[in-house]
């Protein structure tokens, strides 16, 4: 059977198709290669972008006050943010190391003692009697008690060391992200131009509106979710430190995680209240009880003030983003996941509804950098 000869138009079409396939393949290979190289830094860069967008209004005001010296303003904000992060971290790690050193020295010298349990421990629900008996045995013969639970202690020690190492790595990631955010702030105009250009290339004339929606969503989540979580965590840590609860900084970090997941701080402060009632005076315990209830319920009046300034995002979206982000990327993913999933939700809803305002409430309700209105 004879195959019909290709015409010149057919040969040109095949040639163009082959060349186009080669070009697409090469571009895809380069893109995949670039993504593989950047993959370890994706979470870090995303969090840096979120930080820079969230604190841009503060940066803009500071830049105006220092005579439009943008690099100086970015440097000052970066230094302040690093101090806010590193001072508590230094105190936490320093106190943990010092406490571990003292316990090790006392154990080596044979002077380590456990005080007898208060009588109120017996009244704790479910675990009161058992915990009182175990505590009493440890106060009478600590060495024998430690030998009996040595496997559990080894596993606990390994877990604690891994957790501290992971926490130190997380602090380092936050330090790097703050530095990168400072660099992004100093080049905010170029970043804005690139974002609008890229979004316009993807979405056409509505690209600038999508950028504005993205900025509003990031600010809304940063203020109304992460901001509230940081406030509750800080207040919880202060209260726990004042009443002398052991490991106050660790409990404050757990409060931060729970608050971002939209879970109440009372899950941590409740057991702390029981501990304070068992170890402190009644007046101190009652004051801490009232303080803890106020801190745990503070989101009821903080959310209308902070979250109401931006766009509305369902709390389920925030919860899923926070949990999924933490599973994928650890502590830093807790922050990134909540923001990214909220942003994806808002962009998807804007695309589905095709509203002219892309789901934004009003210009008076959303803080948008002046550059985005140009």
C-alpha cells in the first residue's frame, strides 16, 4: 500500500510541532530542575513574603518618618523583629540548659530531692490517687523510682533532645525568614511590579485586582489569626511565669500552636490552674484562674477588631491550613499553611463568582499599600 506523500504545508506543520514540543520539554525540564533546587527553601521564602506583606504598612510609615530612606527603615524593622524573636529564645534555651545542668549536678552529688506531694493532689480527678502514690514514692526513694522507670526516662530524654534540636532549627528558620523579609521590604516596589505583571499574565486585566485581594487576605489572616495567637501566647507565658509554673515558655508555645488551630488556650491553662491551686496560695490561684479565663476568651473581642479589617475566611479553612501545614513543614508550616490555604480559598471564590470587586468588602475596610492603588 502506497503512503501518500506529504505536502510542503504538512512538512512545515510537523516541523513546527516538533520544534514546539522540544521547546516545551526543555522549558519543563528547566522548571522542574529549578523547583527541585528551590524546594528546601519554599516554606522559608513563602513565610518571608507573608511577613513582608503583613508588616508593610508599618514599614511604609517608618520609611516616611526617616525621610524616605527605605533601606534604613527595612533594617530597623528587621533588627527589632530579630530582637523580639531572639531574646525570648535565648532566655528559654539558657534557662533550659541551666536547669538541666543543675539537675545533673545534684543527681551526681546525690543531693537531688523531690518534695512530698501536697494533699490536694489526691483530689485530682481520675489520676489523683495514682499520681499521689507515685509522687510520694519518688520523694521517699528517688533513686529506686528512677531505676523503675528508666526505659521511660530514656525515651523521654531522647524525645526532649530531638524536640529542642527541632525548636532550635525552627528558630534559625524564623531568623532567616525575617532577614529575607527585610530584603523584600527594601525592594517592595519591584516586588509589587513583578506581582502585578505575573498576575496580569495569568489572569489578564484582573491581575492587579487579584494581587490586591491576595494582599488583603494575607493581612487579614496575619492580623486576625496569627496576631491573636501571638497575643494569647504572650499573655499566657507571662501569667505562667508570674505564678511559677514549670516550663512556662514551652506551654506558651503550645498555646500558640493551639490558638492558630482555632483551639482555646484553656486546654493548656486549665491544667496549669489545677497546678497553681495545688502549689500556691488560694489568692494567687484565684487571680490566675480569672486571668486565664480572660486570656482564653480574649479572641471573642480581638477577632472583631483585627479579623474584621480584611476579608472573611471560614475558620475551617484556617484550621485545615494550620494542621496540614504543620504536618508537612513543622512549626513554620503552621503559619504558612493557614495563610496559603486562606489565600487559595479567596482566590478560588473570586474566580468562581467573577465579581467585579473580587470579593473585597470596601476600600475603607482593607489596608492596601498605596502602590497597589496606582
